C-alpha cells in the first residue's frame, strides 16, 4: 500500500498561485518604515554592508 497522498479535490494552479493585490484598506493598515535606518543590521562585515547597501539602492 502506498503512502502517497490521494488528491482531495482541485489543487491551485496557474495564476491562482500568484499573490493577490492588496486592497486600499490593507495598504493603509500596512506598516511603514520611519527610516531606512530601521533596516540596518549590526555586525556585518564591510563587504556584506556594501552588498546590502547596493541591494537597497537597486
């Protein structure tokens, strides 16, 4: 006997797997960073810090 899961119905597929757009109410309730400094991570090496800064600028 197999341990495979038997299909229990319609599985999501195609565009139904994509995230939905946020509503205006959800956008209004979303947290907002006061400053980009909130993203700073302590104890990064200089190379890691440079890579992180470059990623934020892109």
